[in-house]
C-alpha cells in the first residue's frame, strides 16, 4: 500500500473515532500500523494547536500558519521514522469548526493552508477520508443521549463570535444547529477543492463494517472479517471505584443481556465496550483498554491506553 497516512476526518458525531479505529485494526492485520485518536496523549497536532497567535488578527493567524505547518512537518517525520502506516482521526478539516469559525481567515486562506499541509505530507501519499451526514442534527441528538447533557451544552452553547452569526441572528439553540450545518457545508467545500487521494462516506445509516470495508478496498488493501473474542461479558458488570480515589470516582459497567453488550458510564453516559482478549475489554471508539484480574480485594481492572486523561494506569476495584 502506497499511503503511509490515512486521515479520517469530519464533523463531531459522524463516526470518526469508530471508523478510524476499525480501519487501523484492519490494516494492522496485514502490516505495521498505529492509530492516533484526536485526544491521544502528547498528540503531534492537537497539543497547543493554533496557539501560536490570536485567531482574530491577520498577524496572529500567520503565526498560527507557520507554527502549524511546522507541527505537520514534524508529524510527517515521525511517521516516516516509525516505518509504519498511521491512521489519524480528525485534526485536519476538523480544524474548521474548532478554530477557523472564530478566525479572520476566509475560505481562500483556509484552502491555501490546507493545501500547504498536504504538500508537506506529500511524501506520505496521504489519503483523506471525509465522513459526513446530510442531517447532522439527527446525528447530534443521538450523540447527546449517549454522551450526556454536558456534551449537549458544550456543542449548543451560544457563540456570538462564530462566523455564521456575522450574517445571521442568534435566536435559540436552533440557531446553533444551523451554525453547525454551516460548518459541515464549509468543511465539504474545502475538501472538494483539495488535491490528492480522497474519498467521502455518508455514515447516516451507521453501517460501520460496510464503511470500513469500502475504505479498506479504496486503500488497495484486503478487508478481513474480525470475529469477536469469546467472552462471558456479564461477569464484568458491577460498580467499581478508583483504588486510591475515594468514593467520588465510580465506574459503572452495565451488561445489556438483550444485545449481549457491555456499557460503561464514567467517560460518557453510554459508552459501548467489547472483549478483545481474555480479561481485556476496550472502549469501542477510544484508545483505552480495561485489563481485569482477580485480587484479594476482588475483581479489579487497570486502565491502559493512549488517551489524555487522569485515569491512565489507575486501578479500579469492584465493590
């Protein structure tokens, strides 16, 4: 396979984490590969992203351009040094709704910057996979149920500095949904102007394995069915507490007998899990695993993974 970098991008709630992880798992069956989640620790792009200058001045954005292009060059060099294929979630077109909606850059500036990034990455023969949904509101409403009220408030928080409100009046949360639709439309317009190898996937039907197979085929690799690891998942259900964190740090693991699925509530209100090895569960869309073992105190697990949060390597014990 020619490409050494696959970027799976798009707006929030379209499936970037789920699909990028599954693409990585497919490619890792055939060659050395690694996956970079947007919130990975010490992320080459996300760490201090667009913090070189102010977003609201031409001078500040030029400082950001220079700093970010250097970041992308260092990211390229790290991939080449690894000798592996990198599957990266977001951090490219997703910068539009994170930063550009509050910046002085117009579409020409954004396309120029994006093209400069692709030029820097040229040696990697990058492939851009853009995920989208024509009705993003339906997708977000479903995500609000899974992720909880805090995420709804974060996404729909009034934003008078958003570029959309230069020509539209804010009325209520419907205005923010309209602004989000505007963001996705602009992301797609920018994507359409970019050169290179790319594909677009409508994820509205949530046929995840179908999408992954389409992407793997587009990349010129062979799709292989990955069978789930046999596991009595109900044995892991229960309430766990952080070994040294007191009663304020609880981790609920629920077993859904009807669907034979496990869910946890600490990260989001509704986070699906699956068994990947004996006594090892993973959070489906995140670079996090739970490694279980029996101890004198009872069943416990240790958090393993590459995610930027306080629970890495912490032990949770079942009550």
